């Protein structure tokens, strides 16, 4: 579901599953890791921009797909791959931008948290609604704490409610809010600026700022794997597929 187009010195990575609002199936995370590895060694690329096809950035993980994951060992393996993909974006040696419109929910919201710069248009809405299906936002807990004001991060995790683009800017999740439909143009402008800066200095600066950020990765993977085996997760998935409120 990830398409790549290189224009000049910028790689445009598009979450391209618009018929599912760019929901992320399990295979997406390996695809993302592979894409970042390839772009890291592509000398044409100085900046990477993420965006979403269709009506939104991404509604996050494909819940129905995740509900089919088997036992604890399979869940651990899945979480290791998923968190590894977000880490690959976070530790990518070149600048990254998330250009967001519409919904950025769950894994989609967390993808913005591991990008260096987030541009949102006026339609953008951000949320980590995992608690509604008995989970927690793994990348959000691992990395979001460094990007987002702690009280806002707790609000996102504990309520699962969405915040708008301006609230996200005040929370520290978004750098710039632009008019509806202007997010790609602003991302292109910023990419052009960053492409003129020293790539070595950018890489060193990114590595320094991210130092120690993923120390809790193993804990997060284990915690989420265990949550996926709990009754609350089973109820959350059942409620989601039956389009009803969960009874925790």
C-alpha cells in the first residue's frame, strides 16, 4: 500500500489504500521498513515526505486484520516488526516530513510522531484510539512522549478522542497548520529548504536528538502482545466488527 515517487531530491511516500482510508494491514510494516532502507542509501534522495491518498492520511491499523493474529509468540513477532518499522522512520538519517490531511488515527497518528516535521492542513484530525479496542499506542508511548506535551499525550492515550490541527500544534505534535489542501505545497517548500542544508550535519543532529528514545521498545512490544491476548482486546475487536460500543 506504499507507493514511492522521487521528484528531484525528495521522495514522496504515499499511503495508498484509499478505499480503506489507508488502513495499515500487517504487511505494511515490512514494506515500510524496506522502503526506508532503500531510500537511506539512495543518493538522489535528501528528504522524504509521507502523505495519504484519498480523503485522509491514515486511519491506522487494519483492526480486522490484526484480530486474526494467533498466539503470544505471533503477537510478539508482529509487534517487533511494527515497532521496528516506526523506529526505521524515526532513525532514518535524512529529514522526514508528514503532510497530513483528514484523519491521522492510531498507527497513522503515530507515524506522524516519528517524522521530523509535521505539516497539517485545516481538515486534519489526530487521535490514538487504541484503548477503545483494549490496546495502547505502542509507538506513541515509546516516541510520542518526546514530541507531545505530557498532558496532551495522556489525553490522547486515555480518552482516545481526536484533536484538531490547531490543538495538535499547541500540543507539540504539529509544526505548521495550513489552509485546506495546502499541506503538500508546504511540505514541498520545507523539503526544498532542507535539501540545501548539510546532509551530514542533519544526520548527526537527528541521531543526537533521538538518542535513547527507543529504550522502552522491548517493554512496549511485550505489553501490547499481552494486551492482544486479553479479554478486553477480544471484546474491543468484537465491538468494532459488530459496530457497537464495547463493554469492558
